C-alpha cells in the first residue's frame, strides 16, 4: 500500500472528491488530465533511469516498454527530444572511445619490434657458449634421466629433475637425481617411499621439504589421471603441484620434443633485461617469457634457454658479471654497470670481425655447490638484481 502508484492514485481520488463538491465537470476533467500527465512523466523518467543502468544489451526489450509508455503520453511529452536514445548513443560513443584507446597500442608496432642488435648479440653468446662446458650442458634436466628406461619413466624423470632444479644449482639437482634413480625413480616407487626417505634422497636441493610434498602429490595425480605418464600439454602440466610455466614449457620440449614456449628461469630473465631484449624491463620470468615470445623467432625458443642459462652460469653472473670478457660489452646497455671492472675505451676489432679466443671459467664444482646454493637463495631474495 506504500507504492508510489497507490499514493498517486489516492491523491487523485482525494482531489477528485474535494473538487466534486463545487466544481464543474470540465474542471474535474482538466484536473484528471493534469494529474495523469504528471504521473506519466514520472513513470517515463523512472524507466529511462532504469534503461541507463541496464545498458545497451537490454535495449530491444526496454525500447518496447519505452515506446508503449510514450504512446500513452499526452502530445507534449511525445514531442520532447527523445531522451532514451541519448543513453544508447552515449554508450556507443563510449565503446568507440575505448576501442580507439586500445587501438592506440599499435599491434603492428608490437609485432615488428625487436632489439636493435639482438642477432649480433646472439651470435656472440653462441660463440661464448661454443665450448659447452657450463653446468647446464652436463647436468641440466636433459641429462638427468635414465636413457635406458621406458619412455613414460624417462618423461617422469625429466619432470622430477625440473621440479628439483628450481632454486637449486645443476650440480645439486644432478646428484639428487642420481640418488633417486638408484632408489627407483618411477611413479610407483616414489609413492611407495615415505617422506623422510625421499627427503634424505633429494637433500640438499632448495626447499627440499616442499619438494618432497610436491613430488609425492604430483606422482599421485600422474598415477590416477595419466596412467603413470606425464601430461602432454602445458595446461595439464601446470595443474600439477609445484609445476609452473617455466617447468611446463621445458618439460614439453625435453620430454615430448614439442616447443610450446620459452623456458624462462632466473638466468634468462636477468640476461634478457640486461641486454635490452625486452621492450621494457620486466618484473618476473613469466612477464619476460611473454615479452620474448613477441619478437624472438619460434625456431630459437628451445635454444635460447640452453644458451642463456649457460651464459648466465659462466659470464653474465647474477652479481659481478664478467663484462670485461664478454663479447657483448660494446652493445650491451648494462655492460660494466654491475661489474667492478673498468669499461674499455674502444671496441677491439676481433669482436666484430675475427673469431675470438674467448676463455671463461666454469662455475665451482659440486663440492662447493651446497654453500653456493645458500648464497643463491640470498641472491634470490634480492629479487633479481637488474641494473
Ligand atoms: S656485457 Fe656484462 S651485463 Fe652485458 S651481457 Fe655481457 S656480461 Fe652480461
């Protein structure tokens, strides 16, 4: 009984009652028409406000309602500028503006952008990596599985070595994988192994306690959902506990021989930023992966991980990179910014024309790896020191 309609009707009735005593029929009719116009105007305004709120998707239905009400209105209301059209007009204009704003970031520019000297820099990195004696070359995830094992077991071992390698030096991962393989690195054996024993087998990989849990949970999922094999899609792989995009893309490449994306770890992330291989500095490896994939030719996606990881282990170190021996020191925007060595004044001719006699020192051997792993964790907490 408190609806505006009821109150309006009551007031009309009340006025009609008070007028009927001393007014003419013409006065009474005029009063009724005035009240009706006021009510219709209020109702139309309410409908318009509702249309504005609901937006253009409801336009056909609401337009019908609006026309119906307009049809009931006296002539003076019909001839007013059509207010309901304006909200839709404004909405369309807003959409156009948003589209224009998106369009301002030219897709052509993004697709065509590439770092000015990346081909020359990549060539130098290949040259610096030509001896293939970085830890990743002999102890990376590609080298940690049993080549004699059945295919599904090899793939599982690739995945496990990738899981163990996170925040861990290759030497430590390789040693842990050797112990695991001697124990029996299959889905069934891992599930039959208690957490304490598994912890002892993989210690001292980084975050080994968490990795015990992740490896067990992942093994259980693989047994239940994939018959003991690993998923053959990135989407399936990232569903596994402890498996992120970097591991998923590397697993696709190494285990399934399919290049699905660039595997970006801390080395690839750091070096891409230092070399100016990203349109703007990126904050994390996943951002770096997307930015690299925008311009780097797909046929290089697999090689780039291996190249940059080894280059980061031997030359472009996280702290104090060896810029003074790096063949890219004359084109790298970060050269000598993180290195105590003084920048040479001019580019020697051999870096541009002749084959260099590039010599580098390989990273410390496994016996010092535990100490280095602790240092590595401290560095990681500094969130990728980038110049
Ligand atoms: S010049 Fe220095 S910072 Fe640049 S890529 Fe070489 S080692 Fe890294």
